[in-house]
C-alpha cells in the first residue's frame, strides 16, 4: 500500500433536500495540499503523524438512472495521494451539513485552517460507512517489481466467487428497496385521501408535504 500513487474514493448519497451546488462549492476547498486534522479521527498511537494530505479532485456528480426527480442520487467522486483515518467520512459529514443548510461553506474553510480552529475536530457524527467505496488504486509498475499472481484456475474461481457475493449482496439490498418503494406507494395513497391545510405553520411538515406531492407527480407521469 505504500507504493500507491493515488486512491479513488466514491461516496453515494441521496440528494433530497440538499443544496448540491453549495456542497460542491465547499468540496472545491478540499482540493490541493491541505491540513485535514479537523477532518479525521486521530490515532493516539501515531502522535507524530502529519495531517497534511493532497486531494487531487473532489466532485459531486449526478447518478444517471438512479432515483427520481423527487429523490435524486449523487456521488462524491474524490481522488487523493493518501488519506487519514476516516478522512473521507468526516469530509462527507461536513458536506452534508452544508447541503442541509446547517453549516456554511466558510465552515469548511475555517476547519481547514488550524490557526482559525485550533481546538481539534468538532463533535459531528461521521457519515455512514455503507455508502463509501474505495473505487481504484493506482500504482507505478516500475516500482512494484514482479507482481505475483495466483495460477489461472484459482484466479478464475476467486473471480466467480466474488461475482456471486456481489450478486447476493445486490439481491438483499434490492429486496429492501422494493419494500421501501411499496411503503412509499402506500404513503402516496394516504396523501391522496388526506389534504392538509397549505398554510401549515411547521416548516418540517410543509417540506414533507411538498416531498409527497413531488412523489405523487412522479408516479402520475410514469402512469401516463
């Protein structure tokens, strides 16, 4: 792993009620050589560890074919030469707070400057590990020497086993998605039967009502 030139991480997330343009503005601040001590978990056994890391790119991209107009899905696509412990999850946690409007873009700028924020990482909850994927690692063949491969039959067997494991994992998650979609349809049916007053004082209730309306409109378009 010490011969790796750069690593490519992808973090998948649902964009409902998120300002992704503002998230991208904050993500742009991560690019370059930065001090990420406020975007990681500190390992006490490595007191002399440097917190400076280089992020080569950090983009928020739309996932075509995933979700719907009411529930779009995105991916944080990031490349860097190396990463600290839980760095990507901590970065994503703050980006989500920015997208929700609970933090500003300037919060990222402040946390990247140890002089402006010398008190250590704030007590925010890390983003879930379930959506994080180490997508690719790039190596310099000249520095690896002779790469050792297993004989062809075991390699093929291992590959087929991996395909089966991925297929099983997909089937389990897809089943859960079908269950959630069924529940959403039931909620949509309930919404058709009950129409609350449009001047609902509670902002959360009004946002939820607007989201259910968007789902109903999406279903109507699909039926048409």
